[in-house]
């Protein structure tokens, strides 16, 4: 075996050497020609003195053809050509050259062309546009002569007598004026082409002697009328080409003697009418081309009763009406073209009994409806073109008899409805084109099938530019399918697990320009892993290529799998079997991702409002917050950032366990502290972002917290217990920068914590408040400079004592005036506080008054004193006494539990027995303690004669406050106890709000009662609030009972 192999190699080498030597013998350089060897030919470039402007180029194909091309050549002959011989060449082609000065025969002999059969002289130059006989003399064996595009106008008489063997003659693209008997000598001629010669009319007996011509080409001349006997002498003609003339009329006898005519073409003329009589003498007709005759009218049976007729082309002729007997009994018909007309109705029997029709074109008409039986005879129909009509529906039976149909074109119609069984019997359908219609398919979710699911041989289906809403999944079950075009529809979702192909061929699915917003990858990876024949890395079968370009995807949590696919983060077997093209796919929402190319989207960007995952779920106690699910890391995210919140919201964790961690964003708010211990919903928080708030204290670290962001707040200090708590949690990232940290001895623990957690905390950005000092760089000496601190403290203390001594002296001299002023203006109230012995008293004052002065007390005293920014706690009968107790006991208890007794002394009070008892009890208690306990408010004019001795003595020895005094309220507040200065609690603020209403009412009463206004002063602004509703109700309830007691 090895010996034979070596022998063959030696033989091939010898042959190559022989060929090389032969090439060298043929292709050698001469003084006038250069030679180049190409793959299948030799190229010679010949010129005088190698001038490029005058050049003869030869391409010689040794066994078939010599082609000579001239560039700027004048006179030329064989002497300008290479001396080579090619006896086997049968064809000579000369282009762009003048006629050789010594004739064509010299060139033929120069190359030794003994077997020349074909001569072509094209695009050449003839003197006086004359075809000279002597230049073509001696070419008796030529059988094919081509003289195209030479500008010839005249042919010398007897020219063709020198071509007795001529069978093929082509004189196209000249302007020859033909004479009678021009071709009489061409007895053997079978093919004659006179196209594009501007022939208007033939000379009489022009075709005499051409009995053997079988094909005549006369396209692109100026023939207008085909007269009787125009083609006399062409007894055996089979093909007549009359296209692209200006023919308007064909005489009914013009074809009378053409009994052997098989093919006739009158396309692209202006023929107005065709009748059966024109073709009556041509029973052998097989093909009639009559397209492009605008406004053509047809006789009813013009193409009927032709036994051998196979093709009729009537396209682009503006036909409006066709008869039902147009093709009657022409049962051999295979191709009918009626496209590009204006036909509205096809009669039911137009194609009756045409059993052998293979191709029928009715495209580009105005057909709106087809009878169910119109194609019932076309059992051999393979291709049907109905595009560009106005069909609206496809019935069950329309194509039921066309069982051999392979190609159906329904593009550009108005089809809205297709019966589910419309293609049930078209099992051999290979291509179905139905683009640019109004077909709408929707998956009903029960049994969703399309009309195409029975077309088992279907390979290509075009449903683009329709109104399809759902991907027709049953198409994927067709094992022969290779291309599905669903572009420009309204498909919004795509179930990827339905795209596994059954065919072994490559499958292309085009879903460009849909409303595709969601790709469902559910079960796809599991399916890929379960396919044993699918090798994710070496799969030999072509993938299903899904083109979803130019769609806009909703980039929410449900897009996570598609983004994983794009990022190659999915099981490799998926992309091996299902390959998506996504050029121009971008996000349509949310607003933050809108317009972002899908290849730039990462899984961490995707989320969904929690309401899309759990319907009707509310995640916090404040409507300002939004909650999301992040599928990338299975997070539950609460977004309250930038909502101007002043308190930390409660979080309601979902009961469904579809998430692994909780992330809370509270940055850019007005919070002053973090969530307190055990705050609802924060036990599971793993990331807490609190930056850009006003937080100064942070007392609790949620147990599962991993990330804590507190930068740009008001944090100054973290206590040791908090730092210890932080050490026991799983915190791995802490942000403290941008806070005004206090750098003193208390910061030592924080500094140590920073050093121990350098990888968790942004230590290089944590500075002492108002300085550029990094907290981590400070040691204990920097934080606690004891000596300097002691000196500074001593100096400060001396200065402080000096100032204090001076102030004490001033205070001692003017203490009474200072105290009243300070108390009235809420300044340094700690200097005017009560002694410690009153610390167990329940009330600040017990108000003693006559029930007849009750309205004054409630509206003018109680409302103001209890409605102050620093409110007093008062004891009054109607609110604080216990029903059923003895009055004497109640009086004694009220006086004993109150720091002061406030007596409203009025004429009514002097008439009250119980009022006097209350004064006596309070006075006695004060005398025991040796302190001023009783404050008398003088209301109205009092007759001193009406006063009893004890009360008269007290008023002479103690000061009292008169209602209406300009300093009334300042004096009263000073006389009342003021040992505790409190902030405005909720109840006091409520009283304050109520008092504005009282003040307005009081003003109205004063205006109506001038005598009363004389004895009253205006209330302070802050006392003008609405009266406590509870107090008023209590007053009304008990007023009646007290009145009865006093009367008793």
C-alpha cells in the first residue's frame, strides 16, 4: 500500500512538472506582449512599445475560448498578437475592437483555430456602420454568429452567403434597416434574434427561406400592429418573443400559419384585447405570456380548450373581471398568474377541473372573499399566492382540498379570523406567510392550540406584523420547523421552557419589536439538567435562536432570571440549547432603570414593590415608606429615605419566608435617635442605613445587624455598654464619619474599639468635632490632658467665685425685686424654688372660693394657672373632692396636701360658711409651720365691717393681691410655690390650647358688662385656650350638690 502511495505521488509530481514546462512554452514574454498564468487561463497584454494607452488584452482558455478586448486600438492585425496556437479552441470573442484590417480569418489562422464554431464580435466599431462581407469572408464552418451592440445600420447584400452552416444568429442592440431576402441564404438557421433594433415594420416576405427557424426574438422594437401574415415563412417556429414593443393590436389571422407555435410572449406591450381567435391556429400552445398589458380585456373563453397549455401569465394588466370559463377544459394547465391586477371577485368555477395546477398567483388584487369551493379541484396545487388582497377570514374548507399545498402566501391582507381547522388537511405545507394582517391569537390557558398545529411538514411560518398577544407554543411541537417570524406583534410574555425545539435543524424564532416585557424562566434550568442528551459544552445540535431584539423589558424582580442569563450566571446547558439575541433590548421601567440596555443591568439592581409579591400587604405604620423584595440576595427592603420622618417607623415583617434578610433605609430624615430596644420589626434587620439625620444617641444594636450606616449625624459619644453590645453582634461594616465626635476622656473606649475593628469601620474619615484630628490617631494623653485641664479649671473657678460673690451681694440687696422679676420672666427660676419640706405635698395650691364665684375661678384663675407653660397643680372642690366624705375632713385634707391656699375673697365668700372654715383651717396650718401659706385674692369691693376678726387681723398684717392690678399675675405666680420648673407636658399644652377660647369669651363678657371689666385685667396671651372639657363636665355635675350643701 505504501508503495502505491509513493507511485501516485511521483506521478502527480511528473504531471505538475510537465504542465509547468508547457505553461512556460505557451506563456513567454515577447517584445510586444507580456504573459500571466491564471488558474484557468493565460492572460496576454500586448501593446506597441508597452504603451498602456493602446492595449490589446487576451484571455485564452486553452480548450474553449479566446477573448480579445481592445483599449484605444486603431488599426490592428495578427502581428500585434502573441505567437501561440490553440487548435482545440472552438469559440472566438472580440470586444471593443475595430474590425481587423486583414479580416477575421487572419486572426483565426494566426491561432490555428481549425474547429472554430462560434464567433462573437461585440461592442465593436464598423466604418460607416456597415457590416462588410470581405472582413468576414472564409468563415464557412461557423454555426453561431453574434454581432451584438455594434451600432450597425446596414448589412451588405449576400453577407450571409459566407455562413452556409449558420444555425444561431444574434443581431441585438443595433439599428439595422433590414431588406427583403436578407436571410434567404440561411437555410439551416434555427435561432434568430433581432431584438432592440427599433424595427417598426417588416419588409414583405422578410422571413422567406427561414423554414427551419424555431425561435424568433423580437423584443424591444417599435412594432405597434401585428398584421396578417407578418410571420409568413416561419413554418416551424415554436417560440415567438414580442415583449417590450408598443403592440396595441394583434390581427386575428396574424398567427394563422404558426401551427407549431408552442410559446408566445406579448408581455409589456399595450395590447387592448385578446380573443380566442388569435390563437385558433396554434393548438400546440403550451405557454402564453401576456403580462404587463395595461387595460387588457379578455374574451370569455380566450384560454379555453387548449390541450397542451401549461402556463398563462396575465399579471400586471389591470384586469378587473375574469369569466368562469376563462380556462375551461385547458386541463393541462400548471401555472396561472393573475397577480397585480384589480380583480375583486374570482368566480367559483374559474379553476374547475384544472387538476394539474401547481402554482396559482392571485396576489396584488382586491379580493375580499373566496368561495369555499374555489380551490376544490386543485388537488395538485403546491404554491398559492394571495398576498396583498383584502381577505378578512380563512374558513375551515377553503384549503381543505389542496392537500399537496407546500407554499401559501397570505401576506398583506386584513385577516382577523382563521378557523382552527383551516389548515388541518395541509400536512405537506412547508412555508406559510401571513405577515401584515390583523390576526390575534391569545392563550386561553385551557387548551390553547393554533390553526397551524396539524401542519407536520411546516418549516417556515411568518406571522409578523399581526396582533398576536401570546406566543403560540404548539408551533414548537412541529418537528420540521426551522423559522418562526413573530416580529412586530403584541406578545408581552414568553415562557422560555416552551422553547425547547424538537427539530434537529437550527430553529430561528424572531420576536423583534413586540411588547415583550417579561421572560418566564421557570423550570428552564431543571429541564436543561434533566436532558441527558444535552452536553452543555460540546452539544453538536444547533440551538434554538430566539431574537427578542428591540423589546422593552420590565426590569423588576421578575426579570432576575433573564438578567442571570445575559450575565452568563445560569446553567450553561440553557444557553447551549436556547440562544437569545437581545440587541437593543432595554428597560422600560422602573424609572430609575428606564432606557438602560439589558446587558448593563445587574441582578442587584432588580426589585419589586412588596405589594406585587404579597397582594394588599402593608409593611410599615407610615404611608411615606415603601417596601421592596430584592431577589438577588433574597432581601426584604424598607425604603423610608428622604421622607422627613422624626420617629423611627415600625416594620411589619411578612409572614411568608421568601427572604433571608431585612434592609432598612432611613437616611436623609429628621431622626434624633435610632430604634429603641426591641422595636417592632427590627430584630431581623441586617442592614440599617441612618445617614444624614440628627441622631445624637444610639442605644440598641439589632441582634442580626451586619451593616450600620450612621455617617453625617450628630453623634458625639458612644458609651462603653453600647460598644460591648456592638462586639457581640455580627456587624461587619460600620460607617461613623461626618459626626462631631467629642475627643475627651470618655472617647478612649471608642478609640480602642476603632483600633480593634479597622477593617469594619471607616477609620480614616472619623474626626474630632470641628477639627481635622483623626480620632484613631489620638492616645490617652491626647484625650485626657490632666495638668492643663486642672490649671484651666482652677482659673475658671476663681473667676467664677468672683462673679458669684458680686452677684450674691447684688442679690442680697435687691432680692425681693429680683425674685419677682425673674419669676415673671422665667429667668433663673432655680433661685426662687420652695424649701424641701414641701416635697411631699400633692398640690401646688388649694383654691378656696364661694360657689357663686365658681365661673370666675374656673374661667379666669384655673384656666390660666393650669394652662401656663409651667403649669400648677390645683385642688378645687368640684374636681378633687371625693363624693360622700365629710366636708370638714375634705377641707382639712385639701389644706394639708397643698403648698398654698388661694382664697378668693369676695362679698359672696363672706356669706359662705364653708369658705370661712377653709380660710380658718389654712390659717391655722400656716401658723403651726410658721410659714406664709395663705394667699388672698381680693375680688370686688369688700366692706371691712363685714369681715370677722380673724380675717380682718390677717389682712392688716399680710399683703393681698387685688384682681385688676397691672402686676396681678406676676405677684400671684411669685406668691405661689415654684420649686419645680417643668416642661410643657401633654396635658398642660392641651390646657394652653383651650385657654385661647376662654380669653375670647371673657373679652366678649367684658364688653357687655363694663362694671366687670373695671375689676378685671386682660389675660396673658398664652392663657387664651379652650377650657378643659373634663373640668367643665365635672363642674356642671357637682355644682348642684355643693349649692345644696351651702344652703343647708
